[in-house]
C-alpha cells in the first residue's frame, strides 16, 4: 500500500508521513502537549498515535490543496 504521498510501503528511508509525524511529535514535546519521556508507555504510545493522526491530516490537506491548484 501507499503511505498517502506516493511512497509504497516497504520503501527504504523515511516517508513524508514519517517526517510529518516526527515534526508533530517534536511540537508536542517542545510545547505543553506531550506527556514527557519519563511517563508510562501508554502515554508515549498515545502521543505517537496522535503524531501520526496529525501527519495523516497534513497529508490530506496537502492533497486537497494540490487538487485545488490543479483545477
């Protein structure tokens, strides 16, 4: 399957989705949203899941903007 930005699953390297998620996670921990790295694993997993949900929203917005500018 595709990661939403044309990179097929199993491709070497980091996808745009991974990069967006990493940036979102950095924002969470750089601000007040993250639970902190000394917290329980369930909080870390929740923050990681949120980061990928943010990345997915960014990819959807990116695709919508691209479609709108091509019309």
